[in-house]
C-alpha cells in the first residue's frame, strides 16, 4: 500500500477575516491534504513563521502595517525557498512586475467565480511539490556526501576515539544537523554517558541526564534506541510527549528534531549515536535508512579496530617472547644479519644491502661488513663483536657507515649472541639507518640551545613546570624579580610548591599569592596581566597558560615588572579624574575600564554601573550602531573627533562632542574618550541660524517690498513738482505710509524671533477680545469659545493674535467670523472664510508669501516666529466651516 501524501500546511495572510474563512473552506474542500492557518497582517504572519513550519504562504497585497511585497521580502530573509503566492484583488502590471523582481513564486488576481480557488489550489500544490522535490534531491545529495565522508573517515581511522571524533565532527557540520554525540551505557550509574561530541551546543549534555533502564527518563530516544537496537527518531521535539524531560534544554539550543542510531555489529553493542537538526521533520524515510546503514558501518568499523587492537596486542606479546632476530624479520626498516661462528658462514637481508649501498641481491662473505663502517668506528664494532663471541655480551651501538657511493650515514648496530650448551655458536643482530633521527636530534639540540638562550634573554621572568609541578625551565630574570638565591640550573627539577613557599614572603599578601597559584593550576584557566604587589612596593604583572607537553600537562608562568608603568597609569588616572568633562576609557572590544566622577555625575550612574557597560550603552539607539565603526577609526587613525547623542540613566538625551584617542591603559590597547556636553553650543548655533535666517528675510523685504513703495513715493513727488498737481502727493503719502507699515511689521518679525522670556498666565477669553479691538476688523465678528488660561509672553502673544485676526479679515472677507477655542494641549484660531488650499498650507508661513494685493506676507511669518519662541507646535488645517484653522499645541498652562 502506498504511503499517504504528506499534509500541505498553508499560511493565508488577509486582513478580511470573512474572506480568510471562505478561502480555508474552499481549499480544504478542494484537497483534503490542505491545512490552512490564517493571519490578518504581516507582523502576525512573521511571528507564526518563526514559531511553526509551513509549506506555503498565500498573501493579499493590501495589508495593514506592511503590504504583501514587504511581507515577501521579510519571508525571503527567513526562508529563501518557501513558496510565496500573491493572491490579491489589487492587481496591476506594476505590482506583478515588482512581485516577480522580489522573488514571488506565483501571482494570481482574486477574480470572481469558483474556479479562482481551484486554480489557487493547483498553483499551491505545484509550488509545494516542486520545492519538496528540490529539497528531497538536495537532502539526498547532502546525506550521500555525509555518508561518503563518514565511510572514508572510517576506513582511515585506526582507533575507536578517531572514529568517534570523525563521525561526530562530520555530522555536526552537515546541514541541517547542529550537534552530534556518541554515548555508552555506564553500568554503575545506569545512565548513558557521552564519550565524544561535536558542535557548538556541547553544553547541552551537561544540563541533562539520560537513564537507561529505570524511571521516566528511559522513554527518551537514546535509551529506546540502545534498548531495542533500532533507530529512534523524534520528528518534532516541541510536540513529542516522550521528550518532556529534555524539551526545554533542547529548544534553548535550537534543536527541533533528533535521531538516535544504535551502533551494533552482530552481537556487539558499541553505544548509540545521536544527531540533532535545527528544524522539525528533518529526517525523511530515505535519510533514516541511510542513517541506519551508517550506524551499521560505524559499528563494523569499531569491530575492525577492536580486532586490530586485539591482534596488535597479540603481536606485541609475541614480539616480547621472540628474540632479536625474529623481531628484525617483522620490522621493515631493520636489516637483519646472522653469523655462524662454527661454520664461518653468514648472511644478511636486503635492508642491510640498502644501508651499505649494495645491490639488493648481493650475497656477503663471512665476516664481511665491518669494512663499511667509518674508519674511526671500525675498532669499536670489531671489539663489540669479539666480546659477543668470547664473553656472550650483547651490544647496542650508534656508529657511522660509509656506503659504496661514499655517502655517510648513522646506523644503530645491535648484536645478540646465541648460545648452545654454554657456547656461542651464532651471533644475530640488526642494522638500522638512523641518519634522519640523528639529524633531527642535532636540529633539536640546536633549537633547544636557541630557545634556552631566548628564554634567558627575555625581559620577563619565565617558569615552566610539568604535570607533577616540577621545574622544567626558568630564567635569571625571574630570580632577579623575586630576589631568589641561586640560579636557574640549580632549581631544575625542584618542587614548585616548595619554591612558592620560599618566595611568597616577597609579596604583600603571601597567602593570597600562593592560593591564587593553586587555584589557577587546578582550573587550568588562562589568565593575562594579573597585578601583584611586592612587599617592597614594586608592582609585578603575571600571566598564566596551561600547556600540553609531550610527556603530559604543564604550566607556563610569565612575570613582568610594571612599577613605572603603574605609576604613570596612576598619574594619568589622577589627571583624568580632575577633568571637568566626562572621561571614559574602554577596551577596544569590551566595557569601560575607567570613568571619572564627572562622568558619573553627568550620566547618573555609579562607577560600578559603568564598569558593566560599553560605549554603545550610552548612545541613543539610532547612534549605537555606529560604535564599532568609530572604534575601528580610532584604532586605525589614532584619534577621532565626532558628535553623537547620549542618554543618561533617567533617559534624558543630550548632544555631545567626543574626542577619542588610542592609548595603552594598564598594559592593554584601549580608547580614551573625552566627552563634552554641547547642548548650549548647539542651542547657540540654532539661535544664530535663526538670526541669520531672519536677516536674510529682512534683506529680501528691504530689497523688494520696502523699495517698491518708496520708489512709487519718489516718482509721485517728482511728478507733483513737474505738474503742480497735489493728487500725486496723496499717492506719495500712501507709498510712505505703506513703507512705515512694512517697517513696523519687520520690527515685529525681528522681535518675534527672540525668546519668550516673560511668560505669565493669560486668560484666553479676555485677552482675545482685547486684541480684537486693536485690529481694524469691522464688519468681521469674533467668537471666543476658549475658557482656559495659558502661560505666554503677553506682548508677543498680542502680536500673534492680532496678526492672525488681520490675516483672517484680509483673506477671508470682511464678513468673516473668527473663532478662538481650547485644545487639550493648547488653543486654535479658526475662521469661516475662503480657507487655504491644501497645497499651500505649508507655504503660507514663509516670509513674503501673500495672496492679497495689499499684504506684505510677513503676518504669518511673525506668527510662526512667536510660536517657535514659546516652544509651541503650529499647524494649519481646514476649519469646520471650510475656512482656515491654526492650531497651537504643546502650550504650557499654570499649575
């Protein structure tokens, strides 16, 4: 019977719940494999995609918060291959083109009729099946590569530990696997204990326990696989009830599915292999079959290695029982020889011919061979050979050989007398070419000599000890730093603990010095630049490194005197502490190392608080992302001055100028930042910019608006002189009057930009009525609905209201009605006149903008300046009657 087709889980995103319900019913009716989940907007959809696995996303284009194309972009970041269909009623060639460029899988319009859902169902099926086929093919290729790599590693491995390490390493690096481990049953604790792990989540095993036979923990996949001898898979760790004891720890590590593979060969059990993947349903049928086969291959490799180890042990035992001659026959690089003393015959193997530079089939004469030794060594080998015959004394010598080609070699010559009835009848031996070994020994001697000289000349005190805490190497500088008697050669092999007892009195806290060394040796934790104070006031710096030596573990200690540097450091810190500006010193990749009191006071943190913080914690969020770039600039260029915005412990933000420099602090590269609050400087710059802007506005008015009426007056006066007509003088007077009015408005505009320093309570109702009487408004009408009281500079506020009233009458018509009313955080002035077109609502506040032939365009600019001086927010919109409405918000009121 064929397996049922897998379920197709679809995420439908549409802000119309009714349509979403209709689509669910239609699709699930069209294909019983469909399971439809719905989301009403992009944010909800992304949250669901983060939390669960879907086969396809179907989304409308028009959504709240983000549209369908923005959702598509976000989905592509999560999963580049997840099918995404845009199913929308807002269809156009532009939308379709943008969707295709963004990587949409398919694009359909919501057309009327039943076929739209059947068409959508077909598109979903095709898209999902294509992706599944591609993923299955990719998974097959991937697992085949993994199986091949593991099998190749198994062939090369010579020990069980090599098999463990290679298998776990290869599997943990293969997507979608994230972690692999091999465990064994510990019979004493009845738990399954790991013997090899690979992957970044190794701490997972330290947080869990896996029982083998008793309790709730035996239901886990590892115990079941080991007990039943069958591969056990958990396709969804989040949902599998048997995974309950380990679920939370597994999910924290990003594990979503796992497989436990028993490692069994015939009747031998070699443990269990566990593999964890980062997604649910990561193990399909083919992958499980390959993993099962892989488990058998791994177990077979264990069996092969075990047999090899057993055979090797047997061979070792046999070699221990056989004589030197038999050993020589089994070791390829040894040449074996034998001399029959009685018969005066002998022979040697091909390897001896190679050493002597002879043809491989050369057959020696009895006693031949000594002539190939170096002339200076022939007497030595002859005497050793004669003692072997006469006294039955074996020999083992390192000598020189000169072969047939004149090449000099080093050989190890060994001979073993063979006795019969107490008499030597034969001498057997081996000849081994050790030229390369002797060369390496000479190189090692030279290297050791160089290293010894280097250690001796280092400016730091050095001490190396082995696993038993015996001194291996030290130097004279250490003796000088600690005022130790004797010399480095005299303490080689000495007990380090006894040495510590002798020197600890040199330190201001002797027991702390000794206890700290014991702690570091016990933990084998590397340490850099620990400061130690000597009883005589000097300061030392100590670093520690655990070592892996050929004969076992060891320890390296490095001591350096930093008394002068520490004193300079204290002087620097004193200078920095006295600065009025905030000062911070931080590591190039870490928290603050030093802050002065001015920094604590300005930012509202304690010194302990700042010691846990980094420069990014002081920046406002928009600036924090630039911190790494700025640090890199400082470390590269040596110094960097920039402006940013900081925030205090209470959330207050303020602009700062940071002068950053690269320094050395306490022996390490660091960054010194001197931070200056530039709030006042910024405010002064803003005031200057506003003043310059007003000057530019005044220059514009003087150059155009003021010049025109004066030119008219001048021309009329000249005509009056020429014609004698007083009518021209009347027109000239109008030009002068117009100029005087303009000058008054300019003065008002200049005063409006100044700060509102004399704010006092102002009752809106009474004050608006008074200002109305100061403007030529007849026959316009004023309605005051405002009842509140605000804080304002009366003189400036009068200018603001009078200009608004005048503007309403000039632009709204003589019979306009002006209304002053309250807002929750301010007030408004509205009229029922012609209003301001939406396109011009921002432009009306610009200096010189006017639609009136008699206006000069300064009135609303004055209003803007006065509002800014008070710190109010000004906006223009349409009134309920269709006229203009000016709203003022952020207005303070009396307490």
